[in-house]
């Protein structure tokens, strides 16, 4: 299979049907033993200091790997990708643009998918066959998510890791499926997390902190029961066609669709507090205004740049946030007891 780098979650069914091996460049970047090195490499080549680290990391990965073709999402993800694509062309890469439609319209999505299929040398009939093949794999990711929030058997970080990896299924969906099945089997034999732990939702793009944030939360009596974007990567509402599946995927479209999904899940998962992660220099950070206005649960915004760990300043903020929501929870429980005794 010919390797193809992808800059975010894309209709992987089309690429697999065309005989490509999709590789999510974000995952390669963040799993690198020294991601700072990839950011510095991009800066040495001229990327500005005030450019998002994910873009620089993706560029760094391209420069250091044997990938020669990159699918760049030019609408529905990040405006920086457009210029990244131009720089990659300059460096001799073959680039393939893909644009999510402005709105989640199934007909418009079908047109975008057919264009992509034509460019990559396959058909939507073949892509749909791949969709059928991936269905059980996606179901496993959904099962792991259920074990996280319903049964307390999977940690927030494990949830993040397996869900975020569904953008390219760790480059091999057969292997991903076997490994995830084993993880699920072993998780079922674990003792659940204690019920009194605070339940946290993580919304926003995946962070540069990796496991640090999740572990720090657990150390302080809280656990993540909802990873918003990561869950979206698994296609939780698959619909009945590739076009429908990617129209139901909330990330590329209006923030209000994300908000609806988030609000539903906050209630369903009985969330005590929300952490909104924003990446420095990212346009999506502006959406914080809308989330803060609309989400009724306590919310903390945390911004990361190119420090790949939770620094002391943010640790202190996280502790203060958890104290506040624990206090809230106790007050509410006290009020309920009083009402019941009246
Ligand atoms: S974090 Fe924001 S700026 Fe960075 S790649 Fe993602 S969408 Fe673009």
C-alpha cells in the first residue's frame, strides 16, 4: 500500500479503497519521543513562532519520514493547512486537497467524496465496501467509550488514546481491531473507578500534554468520562452511507453542532465539570466565547503551546478548578438531602 499522510480525520474509507495506507501525521508527531525537535525543525525552515505547534509538527514529520503524498484538508479543519500544503508542494511533495462542505449536507458531501474518489483512483461503491468492513472496528471504539463513562473500567487517557487513533486506526485497522479487542477483554476484569470521583469532560482539539493532564486529574480525584473530538473521530453516528457518516461528524462544521453534541453528552455522562483545551494561535480558541456562554456546567479553559507537559501554573489552576467543582457537588448533594428530609 502506498503511504499517504493525512492532516486530520478524513474519509479514510475512500483512501483505503484506493489502496492507500493513511497515516495521521498528528499522531506521528505527538507520539514522537521528542516532538519539540519536529517543531524546531519547522521553525528553522521558516515557520513563524506564532504558528500552531500541530502545523509545525506535521511539517516536521513530513520532512523526516518516507511519506511523499499528503492529503491536506483545506476546508473544515484549519486555515493554516492551506499554506502548509503550498510549502509541502515547494518541498516536492505530492499533495491532494480535500474540502469538507461548508454545511453538513449529504448531497454536497457525496459530491466532495466522489471528487476525492476520482482523484485517488477509486469509486464510492468500493469506499462503501470499506465502510462495511470498518463498521465492527468502529463499534469496538464505541464499546471502549461505553466502558469508560458507563462502567468506569477504562481511564480517560486510554479512552483518548484509542479514540484519537481511530483517525487512521494506527495505520493498520486489522491490528487496531485485534489490539482493541484484547484491551476491552482485559478491562472487563478490572475493578471500576470509585463512584465519588469527579466526572470531567474534555472538549476541544487533542492537547499537546499527552497523558500528563489525564494523570494529573486522576491524582486529584477526577477522571475524564468524555473526550469530545476524539469520540467524533470514531464516527459515533455512522448513518447509512459514507456521505451520511461524514455529514454527522461534527468537527468540520458550525460550532453550534458541536455544542449540541457536547450538551447531550454532558447530561448523558453526568459530567461535573468541563475542561476546554485550546491550542495557542488556533482560530478555534475564539469558540471559547460560545462555549462559556452556552455550557451550564463549570468550565475551565486551558491553553497549550509547545510545552509537552502540564506546567506548574496549569497544575495549580486544575487543582483550584477541581476544588471548586467538588465544593459545588457537595453543596448540591447537601441541598438534595435537605429537600428529601423536609
Ligand atoms: S490546533 Fe487549530 S491551528 Fe492548530 S492545526 Fe488544529 S485547527 Fe489548526
